């Protein structure tokens, strides 16, 4: 999905807002409207969360999905159910046209919960899976969706598989030396600190964000080119290859960046924007990318 930068900036803001909401509520998954629904297997679900959509299909609940928002484009089987319902300004009228029993959201954009409660003719469950702050949040959301949809065993199998792959990625590397990392959210240098969900995944491999402490109280600060060059990160992760068409080549061409260790040594890692911004089943793919990146750094670190 190619997003123009203003929309990309809204995504970054929404992520930060979701994390704050999650911290305040103390829960990663909740039913915020009436919980009386049809028997699990007959549920009609509208998902306005790309992450939740991926979770549903991964646990075997894809057949219960009747519609998804415009950003839910994975897995491929969801294509016929992608609608023009906006993830940023969802319309209750558009949602109700699908007569859902359950609506899944990651945050209450456009006060959609209130909209649905005020106009729906039958009781709808609004389930909120806010942005994860830990892997435990991810596992809980998957487990909750399994219970909600009647796919308990599918959810348990998925969680088990994810844990196994993550343990394998971490133990295969056995990270022992701290290295600096620059994680780029867009080409205006928004980044993340180690306090974020992605930051916590980087720390599993002793990769520490150069954005730490850049802006007090903000875990999604906007850095500047000079500060990044001065920080001289050992590895650069590009989470803006789709939205902003960034690549190893474009980074290498930036003024002054050719002297950065990560650029000089070829340690620039191109990520899939969607995988990098969601906390669903494919978070394992992201973790494995981090493991590969640390392995790439090992020859240099071992020689010091």
C-alpha cells in the first residue's frame, strides 16, 4: 500500500495514541459494546483493523469475515472482502450495510463505537485490539479472537508456532554485544525508541535505537539527518519502502550518509511496511529479520 506522507504521519500518530489508550486501559483486547452475539461459528465480522484481519485468517476464522477496511490487504484470501470503509474515518452506515455481529477495531477512530451504539438496530459487539506493547499483548489478542470466533484450538496453535519461531530466532543468534540501530518510519526521519513495541523486539538482539532520549516523553520522535549521521548507527532498518519508496540505494544517496557505518558496511535492511507496522502473526517475520540483521553485524563486532 502506497500512502502519501500526511496519511503516513497520521498512522504514526495513531500508533502512539493507541499505545497510550492501551496503557490507560490495561488491556489489549476488550468488548466495548454489548457482548450478546450469535453462536461463535455463525458470527458475521467486519474488521477495521488490518492486524486483527491477519489474526482472524491465521486462526481459521476467515470465513466469518464479511468485510474489512481498505487497509486490510493480507492475506491474499481477504481480497474479495476489502471495502472502501476507511480505517481512519469509518462510517457506521457503511459498516451496518454488512449486518455484522462483531466489529473489530484497533482504536476508536471517528468515535465509531458511539456511532454504532446510537444507530444500530441489533446489538453489535465492538472488540478493540489496541496496538501491542509486548508479545504477551499479541498472544492475548489472538487468544481472545479465538474464543470470540470459536477457533480456540486454531488460536492456541498459532501462538505456539509463533513462540517456537521466536525462540528459535533469538537462540540461534545468542546476541551478546549491544549495537546501535536507526529504525526509519518515513523519509522525514520519524523513528522509534526502545520503549516501543518494535523497540522491545530490537532489544532481544541487543539492538538499541539511536532515537532513545531524542525527545522527552515521545517514543516516536522526528530526528534530523545531522543527528542520525552523528549517531553513526551500526544498522539501519527501513520501514518505509512502500509508503516512501526508500531503499538501500536512496539511503546511500543521502547527503553525508555514505560515511555511516551501516551504509559503508551494507547493513541497511529493507522491511515490508505492513509487516513492520502490525503486531499480528507476521511479527515473527519481523523478528527473524532482526535476527538476520544481527548475524550480519557479527563479523564486525567479533573483531573488536
